[in-house]
C-alpha cells in the first residue's frame, strides 16, 4: 500500500516551478535530505521557510560556517560557563545538564513533532562535514556523553540542504540526497515573483524593469549578476521615488541597488539603451 504524504505546492509568497515541487515531494516521500544548488538569489534558503509554512511544521535553521562540525549540530557542553560559575558561585555546577546546549540537529531530533531543518551553505564547512552529517541523520540518534544519555528522534526531520558550489561535495553524500538545481527564473516566472512583492506595479513599468534587469544579466564582463532579491529592492526604490518610465530609457537610477562592485559599476557607467 502506498503511504500517503502531504503534497507541497508552494505558498502565496513563494512561487515554485513544477520541477522544484516534484523534488520536494520526492524528498518527503523517500525521507531523504533535499540538496539544493543554484545561483545566489534563486530562493534556495527561502524554500525551507516555504515548506515549513505549507506543511505546518516548525523551522530550525543551521547556518554553516567554515569552523562548523557535525558534532556542533548535536550539542555543546558549555565548559566555559561551568568554569565561570564554579569561580563566582552563580549556580549549581554539579548539575551538568544545565550546561548542555542542544544544537540545531539535536533540537530537530528532540522535538516532539516533525520539523523542517535547514542546513544552509553546507559547502562552507570542512570536506568531512557532509559525510559526518549524513551519518547522524542515518542513525537518527546520538549520545550526550556527559550525561550518558541517548537522544533518539521520534520524527525524522525534513532536511533542506543548500550549497553554493564553493567546493565539491563527497559522492557518498550526494548518493544519499535528492538533488535539485534551481534555475534562474525566466521572464515569465520573474513576472509572477515580482507580482507577489509588488502587486500594484504598472505593466509598462514592470516590462521596462525586466528589460533592464535581463540586459544587465547578459552584459559581458559583469562579475556579479543581479539577483531576484536585488530586482525586487530596485523596483521598490523606483516606485517610492516616483521615477518615470521615460527616465528608465536613458539611464539606470539607483544602480547600486542592482550592482554591487566598483568594477561592474565602471563597466556600466555609459548607461543602457
């Protein structure tokens, strides 16, 4: 008998593609982590928020750094605070439990309900981190050594993992994930995305803004392409300042909202036709 599961279809403020919806739903059905790659600004991180909202689950965020280890995600024994308390007598240092801090993965396991766990920018950490992480997810339990106490997950979290392609991920890690690459939105999808954030925008203004935006993204030599979030911010700046469509045909007002580097600004100093 096929197990029923909730179908993800996006939310009112997160526009998805059929391929992305399929990837989420396959990951839910297989109970596998969903690994997302794509250009910055394509909504990788926001997807976890959208899934949590759509499925009515709490969201736990884990922002990975270069020094992050899988063990950090389980728990931390705060020896520094315990030493401080032992010196100054602020609390009962014999109660070790009060110095145990569950990490994002530990909180996901200990939760009384299923959660969405976002592991953001997994490729920032050491090369061993992804495999160590999946070992913990496979076991769905861990031991707090200082308490000799095992924490076992009652509900498998739905795990969303994002990567910015900063380094190659291990093959063993890739085999155990459902993978999806989020393509940059085409013009029609971008219209829908902008419409969510600026529902009252005039059609002519939107068309001209998209002309400028996609022209910039096609400009040879541009080091950082403007992203969706920057387009949304730029349109907000245009609307609040009352810039006319005519002015947009001769220059790019508030160019620093779209372009974030001196070399790129110099490249575009001549304006846009």
